[in-house]
C-alpha cells in the first residue's frame, strides 16, 4: 500500500506505470495464445488429413480396399465372373486377364480400420510446443506401447489362443498382469511412458483373458508368432504412425525448434527481471 504514493521510475505516474505493466502482460499472453492457436491448427490439419480414410468412402477404398476384399488382402486382385466369391491376386504387374473384374484391396490390412482413431489420438497426445518436447513425448508413447506389445506376444507364444487355449491357466495370466503393472509402477520411467504402457498392457491382456482370446493375423512378418495384421502389431504401428506424424507436424509449415526461441526467451527473462526490480524499487 505504501507504494501507491511513491513515484515510479522513468517519470511515470502510478496509473501510467500500471498500464505499462498490463500492456506488457497482454503482449506476453497474446504471444502465448498465438503459439497455442498455431499449434492447434497444425494438429487439426494433420488430424483432418489422416481422418479422411474413415470419413470418405473414396479414401477408405484407396487405403483399406474395396468391400469384396478380406481383411488380410493387399494390393490388386481379380475375380472370375463364374465364381464371384473367389478373389485371385495379381502377381507383380501382370495384366488383368480378359473378362475378369479387377479389385483393389488397399495398402493396409482391414484390421487397421478399428485402430485408425489411435493415429489421431497419438497426434493429439504427442504434439507439443516444440519439436524437442514432441520427440520426447513420441519416444515415451512408442516405448510404452512396445513394452505392452512384447509382453502380449510372449503370452501368445505360451497360450496362442489365450483363454480359449486348452492348456490355459488363468492364474498365470493374472500373475502376468500384476507383475507387469508392478514393474511399470516401480520403474523410474517418465509418467507418459508408464501411462501408455499400462493402458495398452491392460487392454491387450483383457482381450487375451476374455471372449475368444487374442486376435491373430494372417500376414506373416518373418518373426515367429508375429503377423502384420494381428491386434498387437496393429496397435504398435498405429501408435508409431501417430507419434511420427506429430513430430513431422512440428516441422511443417515451419520448424518449431527450441533453438529458434532462445532469443525470445532471453528477452522475456530480461524483461521479467526488469519488472521485478522495478516493482521492488517502487515499493521501497
């Protein structure tokens, strides 16, 4: 209160000084709002692009294939008019046989459709105010998901059909759930990694322990018990895609590198120190 009757530096009156401080605060808030708004536009733009396959039938057919195709079919097929239910793959660039109808079965297995929203989810959860922070969050999300996927594949190698396996022992599955959660909780990993790891671990193990067991695919990867279109692989790839897209969006249309903000941050810190000292001198 005693500072009210004091004369601020630079020959300003109390009201003028207060208005100058408020103007500086408004400028800082405007800059922060602009950065947040630009970040939201980046996220919205990439989410819109990668949401096209699930909101547009044209892009859906392009990415996941047309309706006659099975989930595991990729690339070009054709069907014989005499046997419409039978789809035959076209090898390499072989021409379409005369009298046959060509069918495009997409670039990705149909099993990815259900997990396509995970790509959008990862973009939203990973994108942050700078490339460095976004890369850190992307790494944490991917590693946490990898831990959960590796664990479920280990369990699927023991019980290929999960709860539906004739030799299935429920206590072993419950022990795995508890032990992995415990390892996550006692680890020194970042919170973001633990959250992604535990959430996917619980989700995948619930599918393993209920219903008809885990979802297997038909497209081999060359790794025993691992398929490109199985549920765990689909989860991992969709998570990785979303994280990488979030990192890419920090470079387009212009990079959001931490180094580009050094001058601005230095100026901001100097202004804040000046304000603190000014307020202190004014008060005393």
